[in-house]
């Protein structure tokens, strides 16, 4: 598949950005460090994701976990997804053959067993269908849940429901439901503020405030995020957590033979009349690439990785990373600044994402095994002897976590800008 730079050369336009100066204006910050108010994860943190369908789908998307794993590397962070489709603060979806109280007891036990230090909490979407009249019950259930989670002494991060997307008729007009979602979002925000806890307003960040606006639906039914919608949600969540956009740019003056950079460390630079070579080690891996069915130019929704080169001799110049061609552009285009949207670092973060998905699947079988009724339930007298196999998933999960940590480490890359065509 052609990379973004190659596509832009054929189109005769810059890749994913207007000019270098526009990029600087959009992403300039006064310091490289995250602001003090920003959310952070540290070595040894154990993060539990708790909620309904949005959280459960994180298992098979892996975008958010990949983003946070890469951002806070080299910290070793454990993520455990306890999402359950259709769940509410009352634990109803987890009831199995019991009642809501049984479901809540299961929720409590699973969370306490994991001893989390951080809990990402996403409720309110399902409960919102009860409207204004159901809000007191929701808040009472949320308080009960939070009192239970407080036993872990974990930091709670509140994620609001996402907006109900209007996909046209014959699906229902979402106006009324969005009014209800707005009420529940405001109520959750108030609870978070009272607790001094982080609150991510996905109702706004994935609604009218989504930048740039999406050319493709974010949901498959108006309610549940697709792979593309989940990918778009990650920078919104990071923004809501007070985290800075990922900044990566390399600014080269070929005449003065110097290189300035942000987001990556440059070494071993070599300048010749026809080439520039250097090594770069990034501060962190980029965000995962958008899914294959995403609209063209979707990568503009994330902070671009920009290379700008002044003073190249006239003609066309090729960018290579670890020997892989990223595309060819004229010297004038390089002087303006071009976005690089492919290459070894993006391949690595995709490997990271896939390892996370594999780990999540293994852990899913650990905590929600098939035939659970036969293994642990009222029919365990028939096949309960097989329950001894369930803990055997633990070393497999641990093995994947070691792989995840290894893949999260930025690698040293060899960059070359070589003249391939003279005027």
C-alpha cells in the first residue's frame, strides 16, 4: 500500500498538512513535558477498564491501550479489560443465571482480585435511555459502584458516554436521546469534579467538537464505535486527559549542516553534496495508523510527523527510513515540510497493537471462559475438573505482556535523504 508521502507526491500536494508553519502553529508547546495537571501512568500501575460495550470493544481494537503503553514507556503497565456489553452501574449484564445483585457481586470480585491502581470507568450510555426520571437511580447506582471501587484505593478516571450519532432514517432520530445523554454526561462530570477526578467528555469531543470532522460514521448503529470511531476516539481521550499531542518534527538546514528536532533524538549526522544521513531515536512510538477502511487523509486527525529540509540542490530527493523508501519529492516541497505517515515506526506500533489484542483475548478466556456454567457454575459437577486449565492462561498473558513491553521501546532508525534526479 503506498504511504502517505508517496500518495501526496502523485497528487501534487503536501501530505496531511498545509505548510510547516501551519503545523508549528497548531502543535507548538512551551515545554516537552506534560503539564502537571495531565493524567499519567507509572511503572507498576495496574489499569482496569470497566464499563459496557465501548470498553469491551477495546479488547479487539487495542488503540487506546497501545497509545498509553507507548506514551508512558518505559513504565511497565498492566491493562485488564473488564468490559461487558450492555453493562450498567448495577452490574445487570453480568448476572448470568442470577439477578442484578449477583452481577454486581461478580463485578466487584473481578475488580478487587486485580488490585488496580487506576480504573477507567465508562457508564451512563445504557442508563441514559431511562431519561431524566432515571437519573436519580443512575446516580445512586454510580455512588454504590464508586464506594465499592474505593476499596481498591485506585485512581478513578471518568469517561462520559459517546453521543448518539445520526445515521439517517430508518434509524431513529437521536435528538431526544442526545438530550438525555447530555444530562447524564453533566451528572457524571459533577461527580468527577466532587471527587477531584479526571473527566473525559467524549459526548462533546466525539460530537460537535470533533476536529477535524469525520467523513465516515464513527458508529455502526449510531451508538457503538466502529474500528474507525475507536481510532478517532484515542486522541480525543488523550486530549480529555490533559495530555499533549504527540510532537515529532525534524528540521534540516543542508547548507549549514545542522538538524533540529522535537520528539526524537538525532545523532551521527552526515552531509554530502547529494545526501543527508542521520540516526533518530523517537521519544515514543506514534499513534496506530487508521484502519484500512478509513477515509483518505484520516491521519490528519493526529499530530503529523514532519520532515523539512532547507537548502537541498534542485531536483528530486528520496526519503528512506531503514532502507525503506518513503517517497520522492522536489527540493521545493521538502523546504516547505512534508508529513511522513508510514514506515518502520508505524509498523512497530501496529505490531504492538496486535500483541495487545492477542493478550486481551488470552485474558478474556481467563476471566470469562467458555462453558463457565460447567466449569464454575451449577453444572460444575459434570466438567468442573477442567477448571484447573483456566489458570494456565496466566503465563501466556505474562508472555504477551513481556512482548508488549519490548515492542513499546522506540528503535534507532537510520534516515537518508538522497538526490535521485537532477534538473
